[in-house]
C-alpha cells in the first residue's frame, strides 16, 4: 500500500494554544461554568519568577535527601486526597471517576519513584581519561527555574512527571496549566506546599498566552517543557530557541496498533478497545490507527464493533458510566467535524459517528474504515473516541502504513510470535513500542517521541538529565619539579 501523507493540521489536544480566554471550571457534562479565575499581570508574573529564582538558590544547596523527602511527602498526601482530587478532575475535564483515581495513583507512584531513586540517579560517574593523569567525574547539577506548560487530558499526571524528577534534582517549577483545569492546577501547588515545599519551589500561574514569551525570555528561567499540540509546540520551541533556552516537547500522536496474528481474537479486540477508548480516547498515546492483516480483518472489525457498542454516555461521576464526555464542547465539535469529513469523502462508519441527542460534550464511540489520504482522519490526530481500522496484506505493508505519519510517539504490535513482533517493532518510527499491550506509562519507563511528536524524554532515569548540567570535573595532579642533585 503506497499512500501520500498530507501536511499535518491542528488537533484540539490542549487549550493552551487557543486564543486567550479566562481560566474557568466549565463542567463538560452539564455545560455549566462553575468558577472563573483572572490572569496575572506583568508585575505579578515578574514576582513569581523572582520567588522561583530565590527558591532555587536555596533549594539547590539542600542535600538531595531533603529534597526527596518533600517529594515523598507529596506522594503520601496525594494518596490521602484521592477522592478530593478525583472529584476535581471529573468536574473540570470530564474524566470518569475510576480513571481519575487511576491517574492519581500513578502520580503517587511517580513521586515515590523519584523520592526513592533520585539520589542514586544523581550519583557522579567516573571516567578513565584517555590522556593524562588524574581523574574525570561527571556530576549532575540543577540549572534553575523551569517553565512547564501542560494540557488538560491528564491534569495531574502531566504535571507530576515534570515536577517529580526536577524537584529532586534541585530545579524549581512554574506551571502554566490549561485554561479549563484551574482548580486542578491550584490543588497541585497546594499539594507541594503542604508537603513542605518552600515558597517559590512550585508555583501555579494563571497566565495569558500573550505573556508566555515574558516568562521564557526572562534570564532567570533556564528551560521550558510543553505537552500539547503541534502548533503550541512549534511556537514554544521557536521562543525557546530565540532566547537560548533548553526545551522538551511532548506533542501529538497517531499511534498504530498492528495486529499480525491472534490466537485469541477476543483478547486482541479487548486490548485494542482499551488502547483506543481509555480516557474517552483523549490520550496522545491512544491506539488511533488499527492496522490488521487481511486474514484477521473481518473478525477483528466485527469484534471491535461489538465492543464499541457497549459504550453508553453518562455522568462521569457515576461508577456505571462507560462513555464520558469530551473535555469541552469545542473538543466534541472538532472531533465530530473530523469524522464527518471522512464520511463525506467516502469512509464507512462501522459504529457510532454521531453526537448523542443529550446534554454534554459527547461523541459516540466511532469506528471508521475505508479511510483514504484525502480525508482529515488519515493524517490528523483524532483526539476522542474514534478509531480508524486499516486492512493490510502483510507485515511489510503494516510497517509502511504505520510509518506513513508525521507523528512518532507510541506504537503497539500484537503477535504470539515474539520474534516476528520484535522484528516489526524495530522497524517502527516511534519513541515507544509495546508488544502485546497497548502503550502505557510507568515511572521507570522513558516517555517521549520522534518526528512531530516532539523531542526529549520524561519519566525513568532519563528525565533527571533533561534539565540538568552534566558537569565535567577534571582533576590533574600537580607535577612536582625534579629535586636538585646533591653536589
């Protein structure tokens, strides 16, 4: 199958790249605006940066064990506050309550991981010099104030995976969260404050997009990290480059889920359904393109249709709800427009395809087939409960189709033949490839992508080094002059 990739278009992954609008809690199930929050002005922003810089000067000098103790305490408090924080997540971005609890438990694991392992990661590394005597040691030092721009889809997890390693390392963090999760942002700042963080160590700011450059340009800010859309990432990367700041970007994804064979079709369909529908499909690493060999295509599509038919919209706070609303009415409109574009151009709707006649930002669980390159669904990220299924003749065609994307975040290969699966996995252009399980996230595994999915890595030991000074200390012994001969 030879196809031509269309230029990428924008997806609605994060509100942080939209036109300036106030921070507000707008319940995506009821549509009600519950609370609004004002932007900071320029003087207030400068004060935040100054306090973060002052905190860095003191924090970096604390023993790593003391820094880790604050992060460890935050992990404990997060576990104690699961109900409170899960309720905030559900109200602000519509996540089903059980998934909100799952997100928070993962956050606690991440903080605990860096509290326990961070000191080991920061141990100096010795090098045997090729030339000369003495020793060479590589140390890992913090660099200063970091600016984190984070999205709404995992409002605690996205922040914690930046804060955990960097606070243990000795950096300080200023957070600009997405405009639709302001109370989550406040809760995270309060979490670290209650854990013993000094003033300025971790600060939430309600920042207008027009003021982002003020923060990035400030000489006291040493790095910027963003999770969000391609457009937001491109803009932030340009600003970071202009002002010579280190940046890390985690952007969109259109992850392939390749089915090479299936001894248990029901289990394979279950994995595909979980990979696509977790978080109502609002995950950058969701399995968005299901690529199936032709001999398995019909039973796979039929099984997926049955699975998707079980998703029914409802209140995300209700434990019985299987399909939550999308994060906003705008997100629902954008996804439905992508689906409708495919239908108008000849795609087949196997399941769903419509918006239910209900209040709330709902889109039906949708399966599309016969998607071709001129359709938006072929090249754009579908950020919601919509899967595209492709038929291929063999593994080579599956790899060709999987790699024919401007994205390269995650990928999944399903096969009972592990050698075959590994050979396919090694040919995929992705930052993370999982065999026989949809892409997932754990504290000890690096997270990040290639191509237009961004650069840099979060989580694992690698996250400790993204915003670090890997400083060389080379010591050469003093050469003593030869003693004079007695005469």
